[in-house]
C-alpha cells in the first residue's frame, strides 16, 4: 500500500515537472528570438547583473544601446523572462493596449503598505476603481488645493531663509522640499496636519522614511522578495512596526472624519455647506478633504469598503510625496547649474508677480509657461519612476516578436527619453524642447514621466501644479546655485530615480521674504 502511494506521488511529481519543463521550453524558444545579453541555465543573467544602484542603471542603459532594432531586449532572472522596452514605438504597443495591464511582480513589495490600491491592483479590480476615482482629480478640486500649496510653501521659505540668515551656504534642498511635499500630501489626502516641516521627528514622518528605505533595500535583494524570508532574516519586523504606525494613523483619520460628518448631519449638509455659523470653518475646508471625502461617500453608496478607502489613501500618500520631492530636487540641481535658464525663469516670475509677495493663484499657473517647460525637461532627463512593469497574461506581439504569457515587460522611460530619433542631443538640458513649436509632431509615447495609456498616473496634474507652486515660490525669492556639476551626479535606480550624491545648494536672496 505504501509503495503504491509513493508511486502515485512520484507520477504526479514527474508529470508536474515535465509540464513545467515543456512550458518553460516553449517560453525559452519564443523569448530567445528577442536579442539580449548572455545568460546561464537556471540562474539566467543574475550573475552578470550589477547590484549597486548607479551601476545597475548604467548597465540597463548600456545594454539598451546595444540592441536597437527593435528597441527592446530580453533578460532572464533565473527562469523568469523580462523584456525591457527602450523605444517609443515599442512602448506604445504595450501601454496603449487594453490587454496585459496587470502590474509586474515587483509591485507585490508594496502590498503590505497599500494593499490592492490603484497602483498595485489587478486589472479586474483596477478598471472600476479607476473610473470611481477619476473625479477626485478634477480641475475644480485641484484649484482649491492651491491654497494648501501656498501655505506650505510659505513655511518652506521661512525655513530656507533661516538657513540663509545663519550663513549656511551648503543647504540640502531635498531635505526641505521633501518635508514640504509630505505636509501637502497629508493635508490634501486626509485633511490632517502632521507638521513635518516643523517636527521632522514625529512618529508618522519617521515611519514614512523608514518604510521607504526598507522597500528600496528589499527591492535590490531577490532573496528578500519572499515575505517569509524577509520577516525571518531581513527587516520584516521593522517593516511591521512602521506599517502599524501608518495604518493606525489612516484608520484614525477615517474614523474621526466619519464621526465628524455624522455630527454635522451627514454628507448632504456638509457638501451643501448648510451648517451653523460655528461649524463654518470646518466646512470651508471641505474641498481640501476631497480625496478622503469622495472615498467615504463611496462607502455609503456601497462602492467601496473601509479597507478600500484605507488602501487608496495610503497609495496616494506613497505616490504623492516622494516622487514629487525627488523631481524638485533634480529641478533645483539642473537649474542651479544653468544660470541662463534660471534667469529666464526669474524674468517670467517677475513679470507675473513683480515685487508682490502675494500667493500664487490658479490663473498665475497658466502664465508660468517657461517654468512648466523646465519641469517637463527635468522629468525627461530624470523621470521619477525608473521602470513601469507589466505582466503578460496572454501572448503578445511587439515588432514581430512574440512575448509569451508569464513574461514581464519593463518600460524604461529613462532610456526612451534619450532616443536621439525624438530628442536631438538628448543629454542637453534644453527646456525649449517643450515649447509648442518644438513639440509638434513628436511621438506621443516618446515622453513617459507619468506612464501613458489607461494605467497612466491619475495624479499627474496634481503633481505638476504642486511643483509649479513650490518652485515658483523658491525662485521668486531666491537664486539657487548647485554646488555639484551635472557630471558629478549620477542617477540611482531604486523605487525612485534618485541622485547618487547629496546635492547641496547655495541660496541667494532676490527680495525680502513675505511675513
């Protein structure tokens, strides 16, 4: 009897292995029709891959330069194939498709923090959720957020001016703009003040930064992609502590907001502002809470659960502060290395504001055309996200090559943005590329800082408006000088494209700061 049972188990096991091998052989036959670097059986290209973030990025770009027709190449990670897309035409095929829109395997590292929110969810859940959330980023709502951007920018300017007053000629601007962006995202997403600019050591702020670091380190070590191994031998326990702080804060805000709305008589009264005079101040901040408010209304309509709300708020928190602050850090570095370009920005801002220290209005933003060109050019050179990953759920053809089911496609905007076919002299920092006369006829998928197609970034308008407000405040009142040359700073590929070095800046006052 025992022998028969063993035989059955053996047959099942052998059948499974044979099926797996046949499937793998078919995958290998298809994938190896795509050119790519050398690899070994079982381990793939892992032994040849650089692990240091700046070297990994250089290798990624260098490999892409070797394979130009079509502009894509394959890499084997053990027995799992990845196809790296480096051209606009090839990127269009995958990003414009309504098939194969599920995110790649690396996104599971974000699941403990944000669950199955808009960034990480599968296609079946993402489609209806995206439709529900799109109204949250309507221009009318974004216009009201400008007040928050202005307030936090004033706090930022006072912090910077204190450093100038102390004679500090070596300021780490990233440190300051990051805390400003964190204050903004907390207030606009949840309607709560964490005062990160005034208290950078609060438990919530520390948890945000600690968790980001853990995710970055985990991303670089495939051994820790396993939740079990990460908890046993990695930083899993520290991650759980951070998640407890962050999730508790979000749950607390959700609970308090719901109780507040009930106290005021429900959503109809809150939304129509039919409140008594002593409640008017709270009601006037309604649109600042638009993201959370809309989500909570959806729970009453049965469209979302409280867990869904928590996941989407945490997703917005993750996506909405680190990417923005890193982009502004790159901006200040590039502009700080380019006095002629900075002078043009100053001229534009002086024409709008003169010596007035008033707040930025939504109408002012429309006049900041050259500043917007500069921001777009910074995002071309250093897109915040190094790679967009898509899992292939059904065989898919790009440029005559079949990418089999089970593979992953990696679109690398950093390389796409440097294609001389679409970007002459691609390493040059030239904001004039984005003037209307120079943008006409450019391939729509040659510029992908916020991805493209149906799963593009839902918050891209929010990010652009926020950056224009903050950067216009800084450059209205200061002249910035980067203490590092461009060739001294390399991009470092983590979850975000970060600079390899801490970029210190010298600030020179242009006019007296507002009180």
